[in-house]
C-alpha cells in the first residue's frame, strides 16, 4: 500500500497521491498579494501574485482557479498551468497571468518542500552562484541622483537604474536633453553603471532624439523608450542606437515576447515572475531569448516571494544580464550580490510577514 503523499510510480497513475485541498490568498502591505496552497495531507507552498494597483482583481481571479484545481495533484505543475491558461475562452493579460504566477510559484514551493529540493534544482540545477543586482534610485534632480548613487555605492551596489524623464512634449529642446545627461553623469561620477527607465512616458519623436543624445554616455540600457504596445516604434529606435534596449515588465507570456524577438527590437528582456505566468513560463521565455541572443534580467520591485522566485530563474537561465531589485516605495531593497536561496525556505519567512 502506498504511504500517504508518497510518489506513485505505477504506469498511468498520478504523479503523487496528494490532492490540493485549499488555495488561499492574503493581502499584505504595502501592495502584496500572497498565495498559499495546502494539500490534503498538510503539505504547504507559498507564492506571490502581486499586481501593483490591481491586487483585488487578481484575488477575484482565484475563484475560478479554486473551482478548477481543488482536488488536483499539486505535483502536476505544468498540467495545472496549461489548464489554467487554456481552460477559458480568454487568455493572458496582467490579471490572469499574475494569478497563475502566484499559484504556480506556490506549487513549486510545495513540491520543493515535499522532495527536499529548491526549484532551481528541479529545473536542472544552477549555472551561477551569484547574480549581480542593480538598485533603483529614482530622483529627478542631479544633486538628488548623486546622493542616492553614493548611498547605493556604500551598500555595495555597482549599478543603478533611475528615471529618464518626467512626462515630455512630442519634440524636445536642447536644455531638456542637457538635464537628462547631467543626472546620468551625477550617478556615473560615483562610479556607477547606469540604466535609464523611460517608463514609456516619451512619444516616438522625443524618444528618437533622446536615444541619440544619450548614446555617448555608455549606458547599461534604456528601458521602455516607448511602451511595448508600439512595437514598430521600438524597432525604429533600436535601429538608431547602439545602446541596449530593455523591456518586458508589461509583457505576460512567451507569446507577448515573441514579436519583439522576431523584430530584433530588444536586447534585454525583463519578465516579472509574478506577472508573466510564474517560474516555468519565464524559464521558457528565457530559453526563447537565448535563441535570439537576448539577455534576461528578471524584474522584481515586489515582495519577498517574488524575489525568491526571480532568483530561481536568475541562477538557472542560460542567458542572463542582471537582476532588477526595487527600492523604497517600489518594494524594499535587496543586497547587491544575491546568493541563490532555496525557494522552499521562503515560506517560513513569509508566515511572519502575514501574521505581523
């Protein structure tokens, strides 16, 4: 007789004898949504489905996921994901994919605890022991940038990301470009490598001008010079500059990333592990990126479980650039060089956050 919760190796039998008994969600400040999955024998896993500004909508999506997956085998992670993604008439988008991501992360955590292995080990093992992390500094004035960059340098960071601009007009004037350049130079004066985040705030004519003006500064990348809903404009900007183009935090599946790979309009992709379907979906996106010689920098301005999930990919993906870690109001601050954690350990830390 098979012990309760043991693996079943009989042909045609389920992967394990466990069944999902409960799927719970928890809101936590400042803007996090945590997911807890419990099997009928008491095994537990945690994930994060945070979607900035839309946590309540994601929480609502879990009603359908509970209807589908209570009673399912929690070890069949790929099967559950495929049913969750393909089982309804409508697919994709930030709400559904964030809900799927949180559920999928929790299933990896549950399985990892049960078999005593972290997710990166079950995905084939890590290919690096440390991941370089850049810090967010924001700031809109040169003196603020210099002070923030100095602070991050003292923390041990060697790279930062900052705002490129506020909202701008369609066409720029030289003094606007001068202000952006001064702020970049203020961070570089502290010995920092710099990435600039446009946040898609700039119109195409201005983005073209800025990309050319910033090229001599030797930036790590320019992020979202246009929103990803304007793929033709992004391809045009990519052809105008040698500065790497980064994007992807607002793309939610491999199908969303596909046209940017094919257009050769991106150099660094930034999928978010809590928005883009979870660990395995981002692993597939990273494999696609590798085939197009595109680097991967997982996006993570969220909570502790999202960070743990990101590191499973950052340590495992073959094509990797840097890990994006938020700061301040964007989700806390992480260390500059992040050692690979065991994802099953994250849940124990989370229980203190939820109960606080």
